[in-house]
């Protein structure tokens, strides 16, 4: 029995982690910690690049991709640009939902007091 591995998805997820580390915690890292938004960002990037798969059987590995990127650095920069575009698009399109969701997750004891002012 063969196992199919989506190599592109694994590399995109790792690259998303790396790119999000360059953004501020609020609202970007906090927003994309929400599983629905994280999955939407992954889908945004994957839908814009070719996918590469490997089939790992008991005795052989078959590369299903017929054309790997010629320049890995160029491919990485392209993916990073798509991630930045995806972050901006999703934040813009879902800004109201994100602000409601992030405000709902704030604990009452952690909010500044309005008593003084």
C-alpha cells in the first residue's frame, strides 16, 4: 500500500510559520492562530502554486511532479510573497469577524480599568 505525501503543503505550512514570525503578535499572529483563518491562508497559497506529491510504497518512492522549480530560492520568495498577499487579503476581508473574535477572547480581568477615566 502506498502513502501519498503532499510535499507542497508541508513546505507552505513551514513557510507560513516563518513569515508570520515577522509580523506583530496583534492582530496578525493572534488572528492566524485561529484554526479557520490559518486553514484559509494555507488554502490561499496552495491554490496559487503547483503541488508536488510523492508516493511512498513499501519498496519505492515515485515523484509525481513532472516539473520541479528550477530555482528553489525564487520559488521560496514567490511563496513568501503569496503568504504576505494572503495575510493582507484575509485580514482585510475578515476584519470585522477578526476584531469580534479577538475581542471575545480577551479575559475581563486583563482589560484596563475604565473606572479612572
